[in-house]
C-alpha cells in the first residue's frame, strides 16, 4: 500500500499539537524531543507518566474512529523509571534506553511499563496490569521485568500472569508491517534520578532529617531540620522534596531506589547536630547524586552557643544555595538569613503550626492556631509567629469557619494582634496586611488608602504588594491590580500553597484563567487535592471551557461539602465594586454542576415558597424552632423574637450561641449575625415543607447559602 507521506506528516503534526502536547502539559510532563515518528517525554512522577499515557491511548481511539483501519495512526508507549543523563535540554542513558525497549515491545495502542513504574502506580490508578515477566532486550545486560497496562475498565484492580511474549523476530516483523500503516511510536518515561548534573539543570533537593549525636541534641536537631525545610522551600531556583517525604527517611541513609519513589532528586543535604557543654555543633553535607555513588560536594561544620543556633544554621543555608549557583532576590535571602527567634522550643511550636496550616483543612487550622499561640507565649518577641497567628484569625473569620473558632473572637484577636505587632514594628507587613484585608470588607476605599500608604513606606515587601493588589481589584482598578500582582510575584520568594491559591484566585477575578492555571499547576499533587484547591480548579477549567475537567473537580469538591452552593460565598464577593465579578464566578461554577442554591432546592419548589404576607404571619410572634434538622443533618436551636432579635445554636457547635437580628424584606427574611458571614446581612427564603407537615403541625424550610434548615414552630408569647 502506498501511503500519502505528506498527509501522514500533517496528521502527525496535528495530533502532536491538538492531543499530545496538551495532555503532556496536563500531567506536568516535559516534551524533551520528537524523534520523527515518536516523542520522548520526562515526568517527575510515575503516576503522572502512566496517567498521561493512558489518556493519550484512549483519546487516540476516539480520534481515529472515522479513519479507515488501514490508515489509522496508532501509538505504542513505554514507561520507565530509571537513570538519565542531562545534556542541555536533551536526556539519554539507561533510563531512556529501557523506555525505548518497552515501547518497541508494546502492542499498537498498548502501554508497557517497567517493574519500578508498576511498584509506584500499583493501587493508585484505576487500571489493571498483565505481568509479562522478565524480558531480555537489546543493549541491556539484565532481563527487564515488565507489565502491560490493561485499559479495559473491567480489568481495574487485576494483576494477571500472561504467556511468554512473542520472540523478538515476530515482534519486529509485526512492527514493520504496521509501520506501513503510518504507525506512530511514543516513548514516555519517568525519570527519578540523573547521573550527570549540569549547572543549568533544575535543582531538586532532598533535605534528610538531621540526626542528633547525643540525647541533649535532639531538640536542636529537630529545630535545624524544620528550619531547613521551611526556609529552603522558599527558594525559587530549586525544588525541595516535601517534608513529609523526607521524614520517611529519618534515622536512615536511603538507597537510590527509595529516593526515586519521590521523583527526580539532584542533591541531598544531610547532617548531624551535637551538644558540647553550652555549645551546639551543626555538621552538614551536600551531595550531588552521581551514578550509583554519591559525590561529596560541600561539608560545613559550625559551633555556636545554644542561643545562637539559628545564626549558625544561616551559614549552612547560604553556603548550600551559593554552592548550587542559585541566584536569590532580596526576600529569598531574607528567608535564609533571618533569625525569627532564639528560642528553639518556640520555633518548633511555630513550625508544627505551619505544617498544620499547610494541610488546608479546617482541623489543621484549629491546631495551627493553638500551636502558634503557644509559640508566642513561650517567646513574646517572636513576631513572625504572632503575625501568622493574626493572619490565621483573619482567615478563619473570612472563611466563616466557626467550628475552628468563634468568628467574633477570631475577628477581635486578628485586629488586636495586628495592633500589638504595629507597636513593636510600625511597618510590620503581617499586621498591615491583616488590617487592610479586614477593612476591605467594610470600606474598600479606605482599605485602598491604607494599602497605598503601607507600600509608600515599604515598597519591596511582597505581602504589602499582595494587599494592595486585592484593594485595587476590589475597587475595580483592574489594570493597576494586575501590575501589583505581577510585582508581588517578582518580589516574592517561592510561594506557599496558600499563597499560590490566593494569587490564582486573584487572576480568576481578573478574568485570566490561563494565568490562574499556570500558577496552580506549580503546586504539588497533595496541595491540589485540598478542598479549596478543588473548588478553584473547578472554576479554572470551567472558564477555559474544559467542562469535563471542571465537572470532575467540582464533583470531588462536592464530596467534601455536599450542601455547598454558590450563594454560600456570595457575601465574600461584596468587597468587589463590580458586580460582574460575582456573576462570572457564579456562572463558571454552575456550568460545572455546582448549584446556585443548596441542592438546587430553589428549582421545583416555587409553589411552596412563602410570600411576604405569609412570612409576616409566621414571624409576627415570638417563637422557638422545634423538630429541627440543620444542613449537615443534625439538630439546631433557634428563637425568633418579635423585637427583631434572634438566637441560633447548632448541635455540632454547642459552645457557640449566635446572636443576631432579623427583619422581613419583601418575600425574604434577612438576618445579621456578628459571627456569621463576616457580620453581613444575609437574606433567606422560606418554604412550606409539604412532605413533613400535617394539618395541625406545619413545618418549614429556611434556605440560605449554608443549606436547608428544617423546622417546626412553637410560639412562646401566648
């Protein structure tokens, strides 16, 4: 059969542009090169590599459905974890060679993976596998154990044994025949380590927990390790392997195979801490991973008084970064050199609090607040701990997380802590940020004035640039806000996951979902699975018209909060002068399946909704609610008094008695609680509960953004 060579090339180019490149980007891969009829791709995760391969193969089937069988483009894919050598942007070595051999042995439309890849992805993906045994392949000394990925959904969870593979002569004969039908070959692999590290290669550092050499050194070793993880994670020019992964190697010298399970690592920093009388001795060692042996690159030992351990540690950090030839901006250097406290106990409380905060979960924030408060009690001059405590109290208030802390108390403590900080340092950026952020919800113009005044005095502080950006954005000054956020990104050290989500959210409000996605894509997989990250990704993909992806993130988000609705967050958007900001948010989330009102209850129940006259008849006397069910399925208590006051108490928050006011506004009841929705007025709808009511016992459903409140009435004023 004579093939149209120009047509084949054109279709191959279109496939690369329309399918392969976008899918590689989706799974955070790097297209190293095209090889005529194939591609070489590098990933930092075996899971990402296999997920990318599966999506490409499944999409190719759909893409080629309407093409005659003898003219279809078909891919074979091999995935390997192995050693590679960097040569500029190119890579080579045994890791690449094995991936190529796996690809050559794969069936058209199939995926072959090596044993290390199987060990990494087993149980993590909805796939099955066929164990092909160890195969002797060209130019590889030892037989290579390999598996075929089973793409049929019916095979999920299976690991089956297969008959021996076809001899290589038959395999190559088949390939030669299929090549006439324009077969495309893809070599996709995951690299976990490198053998030669050039200066221009991205650095990925694993900091092992420092080991105490005697019992008294344990607390100092822990403080050294925590400080290294927190401060080196803020350096843009390298990637730090996460603390949770590093802790798995505590007290051990991990093998290369163990290290490879956490992605590509270029360097290891480890060391010891000892005490000698009043002195603390820190010994550190930086090594580059070279072949199967490591080469010692840098050793440093410092001796200091216990009260100066963090000054001593700063020498180690700056030496490591300097040796790796990583340029630093002013704020990155600050994170390396600053001494936040001389008190090791206070620092460990602070570090543990930050780790809880980074989980992104409600329970983690509650633990973080408690630990940060303890850190400040141990060292009242620990301003960074106090600043973080102020910010977290603001965050709890802004999010309405009363289960963490009564929002009234959180609001008061945020402002009081900020005021105390400003007495110590009138330009404390944490305090100024908190004051500006809180003011934004009551007087956006005054907040803008405050933010501009702070920048005038401290122009290079990224935290204040972020505060100014939000103030400008809230006041509708989008171009100025955009410029401030870009300045913030330039000045900042490497962003934390919370900072990344915050700035990505800002770009969504600026109607730049592409920029938001670019930022979110830099997060580690663990951070992307947090509840706030799921909601943001649902909106990002909706705005990019990638509705299937958006719906999947929305589905995962609603698994965490099944009663969530767009109206839950409506009060937060009142800071924006332009109502279109909320309208865009609302449309994006509704387009991917997030309801406007809880459980879409507003749809189909209009006939049961109480009008203004019926509301007046219900609320014209004082009553307490009975037979109640709150949005999470538990009981609650409330009492409406005809003087316009109301008390509310939820069963899952028995220690908080919410006190507020109510009034009727047309066919809605509007309430204001100081501890709910930042004290803003929120209007709600009331429905007659036709299913639960009886003739002499009417029941009602009060609907707000939080959910459905079901209740009966017991009048208390005669």
